[in-house]
C-alpha cells in the first residue's frame, strides 16, 4: 500500500534552510574561542619557568620504567596531564611550546562552558558565560603554566555538562530511559578529571549533593522516582563505576597520606576571600563585588525554594551551581583545621560555576543597551586583571630555581661538583641542563658544558625516580666531597633568612671542614653557594 504523499504546499525544496541567526552564533563562538586563545598566547613566555613547571617536564621525560615507578610511588596526582605532556614533548621542547598545551586546553574549555550554560539556561546566558571566560584572568594565569589546572577545568566542565544533559532527559515527560551516551560520557569525563587532579573528587561529591536535592515541579513526575529507570539508581551505578575506575588513585592517596601536600599552609578566611577575588579574575575587589551582585540577581528567581526539596528544574540549576561553587572550598577549609588541604589553585575547577551564575544574573537585564553597558564595565575590570597576570602571579611568588640553575651551569668549571640541599632541587637543574644540551650539542665542548658532577641525588646515569626525594647525610658529605676543588650547593625553601633548616646547617658545618672559602648568591626562594679550597 503506497504511503500518503504530503500536500504540495508542505513540500520544502530545502529540507535544511539556512539559518542566519545560527551562523551568527557559530561565528561569535568561533571568534570568542580565537580571542580566548590569543589572550592566553600573548606574553606566554614572559614569566620564567618555575619549579612546578620544571617538575612537570622532567616527570614527563622519564623513561617508562621510572615514569611508572614515580607515579605509583609519589606522583599519581596529575598523572593524566603528565601522560599528555609526555606525548606533547615529542613535537617540541621550548618553554613556549610546552605551555602551549595548557593554552589549547583552555581554548577548548570555552565551547564546553557555552554548552553547559546553554543546557542549564539558554543561548543568551551561554554567550555571556563564554565571553566572561574569554577575559577571565584566573584562567589566563593557569593557561600560561605547564600544569594540569586548565585540563581539570575542561574535564570538570564536561563532567558537569554530561550530568546536566542526563538529568534533563528525566525532566522531559514520557521519557523512560535517558540517552545512554550521556551516562557513558559522564563516567568517562569524571574518571579523567580525577586522573587530571585528585581534587576532582570534590566535584563529584558536590554533584552527588546537588542531585540529591532534585525533584520536579507540581504536576510532573519526580525524576528521582521515574518509572522504568530511577535517576538515583542510575547515578549510584555510575558513581560505583567511577569509584572502581579511580581505585588506584584512592589506594595511592591512602598509601601516601597527606605527605605530598604537607607543605600547604593553614588557611584563614582571608585566603578564601582572596581565592574568590582571584577566581573572578580581578586585580582588586571591584570585580568580585560586581560578580557577587550578578550572582545575587541569578538567585532571586529561586527565592526560598532554593533549599527545599523537591525542586523544579529552574530552581535546581541554581542550586547545582551554588553547591559546585562553594561546597569544595568550604569542605577543604574546614578539613584544614585538622590538616591543611585548602589551596586556591586546586579549587580552579569551581570557575565554570561562577561564570555561569554571573552570566545568568547579567542576562536578567532586559534592555540590550543596559546589558551591553554592564557587561562592558565588567570586561573592563577583567582586562585590568589580565594585564596584571601578564607580569605577576595572583596567588604566590614563583621561585627563581631556573635562574639559579642556569647561574651554576654558566659559572661552573670542569672539575666542579654540585649537591642539592633536597633531592627535588635537582629537577629545575635538569630542566636547564637539557636546554643547554640542546643549544650546545654541536659544540666541541658539549660534555663539559653539561655542568658539574652531580653528587646528590644520584642513582644512575640519568634522572631516576629515586632522585625525587631525600636529603644528603653528614657521612655521605664527608666521604664524597673532599676530592673536588669546588663544590656548588643549591638550596631551595630552606627556611627564613637567619633561621635555616637543619639540613642547611649540617651542609655548612661539614663543607667548612674541607672548603674554607664560601661565596653565595641569592635568588627568589633559592640560594646558591660555592665552597672552594
């Protein structure tokens, strides 16, 4: 039996007619992404490499045996970034190129934030959120650093996006089973986020808390108890799978305890406020105040329903963003009374929640001219923050370990030796030595230019996973140093001036027995000494 044919006036010769508005949106998103990348590429190599970046590079350069040993023994956190950087280094090794990986990840984060904001609200809010991210100085700060923080933001955004897409399926009536792809992609992105940084577990905890508050408005089925495929049961299965997938990291965390982060100082309320000031991207309090006002405007429609259960979709999305923005910070701050675990840059994955909330508040301005004026003022304040981070760091002063290592290599003589006050101090030295080797590999004095003989730490011909920890002993110094005419010492984070740590005091006492002369040079957080006979 032939199928009925549509009437002549129903036939559309162009099944997919061109949509000028859609093209404009795509072009705008493309231009914002390009602008975001350009802002982060600008002055990318202005700030010197510091210890953490050298650490990333040297971990990624280890041979596979030492690489895997080090990950399991000490550095499982950020393992996904180390693996990506390991691949990235095959294509270039300059400081600019190494940092480019973070810039590209940050550029990819912009359309992810647009997508998430559109899922939660609409295109208007999504476009504002993407614009705010483009000019966010906190993102610029960490997009110009060879660490995993921008990767964490991207994966946190994708994880939350697929969770929201999953929840949205349950909001629609007559839907018995959500799209399977959303579940799989949510699990995958969540697992990758934890392997990018262990603190992504806080994001998953925030998601669990937020989903627990979700319900539907009157007259519609409760998604948590929907017939056929309860959302709560589906989420429990997903979180069990995620827990099993990240079990090696959980075992690592239990094995190592708080040792790898024992250097984190105890925070106070001022540190928390400064974190939110920096997260907003401002170089002063003005931008944070503007962001706070916009967030308040975004909360007003929810009113008292914000903390009740069940919640409508319109209320839950605000609750979801608030929990994401504040719960990880509050939890780590409270835990820090027992052992300090709050560090501002570890909380960078809260950035998308802040930007989307601010965008939702700004989008409530009905008149286009008022929105444009307000957004222009916000972006002007944000631009001040960007120019600030081009020459400074928001949260800490970076060390000059690379400059100190270069000084030793530039002034060393063929028969010199070098000892590092703590084993990790060798890491920036190895990074600089690799740069020198690349520059001078064609010269006849290539071997001599690789620097003085390394006495400690030294477990093999090249960098070994055991060279990442430890301190020299008095017996070792007495046995190893007398045969050299000059001895370089590189000291890093060895206590405040006038109150050196015990290892520094021991080094000074033992080396003075064989080397009566001593000269010193001071760098930011690093001291170089030369003992000679």
